[in-house]
C-alpha cells in the first residue's frame, strides 16, 4: 500500500509539474512535447530508483538511486513552491490582472522559473548538509541514577540505512566519529540496513571496529530486510542485539539497566516470535533501579512512561529530513528530534545519520548523539 501511494504521489507531482512548468509556459506543440518527454523520463528514473533499490546490487543501483532520488527531491520542492504560487495567481485574478493570455504566460514563466531554481538550490544545500555529520552532546539528569554512574556516556546512532546511498565507507566514518567520542556504550537504535545479509553483510563490517560495548534494536526497515538473518549476523560483529530484554551494568553496588525492545511493527511483520514487549524487557528490574530503554520509534514513550522508564532513546523520524514536507511525521510520532520530558520519562530522539529516499536533509542535520547521564546532587 505504501509503495502504491508513493507511486501515485509521484505521478500526480509530475502531472502538476508538466501543467505549470511546461504547458502553461511554452506555446508550441514541439516545445511542449520536449518538456513532457523530459518530465516523463525523470519521473521514470525516480520510479525506477524506488522500485529497484532491493533488486539491484547496491553498487549497480547507486547511480540510478542518486539521480532518481535527487530529482524526486527537486520535483517535490518545485511542486510545493508552485502550490504557493497558486496564491499569487488567485490574488492577481481577484484584481483582474490575469485576463490577458500573454500576461498569464509571463506570470507562469516567472513562477515556474523561480520554483525550479529555488528547488534546485534547496536540494543542493540539503545534499551537502546530509553528509556533514555532527556530534550532539547532551546531559540527561536521571533522578534515580546512582552517583557511581554519574558521567556515564552512551553514543546513540540511528537510521543509517545501509544500501545504495550509504555504503561501507560511510559506516566506517560513523564508527570513527563514535570512537573519537570515547563513549562508555553505543546504541544503534534501528534502521541499520535496507537489504539482506547476503547483500549488505560486507557493508556492515566496520561495526566490529567499535571500541565500546554496542547494543542494537530493530527498526521497521529491518523487517523489510530479513530481520532474523541480521539478528544472527550482528553478534558476529560484536554487536549485542536486545530483543525485549535488558543487560545490567554494575559499579560496586550501583546498578544501571540497558533495555531494548523489538520495533513497533515487529508483531505484524510475519516474523515468528517478534513484537514489542516492554514488560519482558524490564522483567527482574528492581523498582528503584534506573533503566535506559532503546526502541526505534518515539511513540513508544507512552508505554515507557507507564513502565517508569528513566530514559528512552529512539530514532525513526530523521528529524523530519525534508522540511516542511515530512512534518506529517508528527501525526504518528510525539516529537521529531531532541530531548523531551514525557511524564517521568526523558525521551531523546536522534535525527540519525542516513536518509530514506533522497540523500538530502533540509532543516534536519544528521547527528550522532553523545548522551551523558547525570546523577542528582553531583556537581558536573
């Protein structure tokens, strides 16, 4: 259903672009045919990038994916700006300034040219920004944290999306950045891959170079990519997969639990035995013992609050990725990014480092987050 809706949106977007940027701007049939052919060709490239991503080998798919998805981003932003231009048309029509056909065509040309140039500039900026990974550093005060764990750090990384546009070299760079930050632990909170182990296993190899203990929880994209195979493969790279369970860290008599749950979509994925189960993840935890929960989707914070979780770390949203086009994520998720208090639970949502679809980020720079846990009453 999602694929069908995406292709319908792709079709409608390109029909609208043809109408406003070609048909309403040029007069001759030949020019219109050329314009239509260009838009159809670019639309087909975008559709092919979307439909063949999991069919072609990543190296083979890369040029097609790069071209198709960059054009898709330009098309989406140009369409959005042209929609804003409809307000200009309505205003001029109200005062009788668009009755003359030549004047209407001139206005169409100005609006179309402005939209395409602005869209291309926005996408160029976003494509550069998408490759500039920053390290966000945040302190989180946990009321129940024992002073023995004050200053304990966890590096959170999410939404890597290994595949045609994020490869082994990219992951090696992320790993080097994490190692330079020298955290006490690493949390990979879902959507590591867009492909199966046979295809992307070599891409994931840099994970074995992480120096700190590393924990992983599934995201929704793992369930499109052979989740069971990845759950078996990741431990061979030194990554501990947390599936509705927790590990207990100790410093003397002090305790800190790191819990992890299957993704929200796991239960309907068709993979036997998979599903979000916070009760199982917290079983055996002492009532006054602090816990950090790793789960891919921020919306699970309501369950975390009811279970008295101290801190939930999530990803999934990409921080919106393409502002303002993906603000619709707030229809399903409580927040897009950053640190938020929900009841007695802190929620940190990382913007992640990769991207879904266009390798572009506008208003949502990629991040690896270094969270430092603080105990009450201890001077920083």
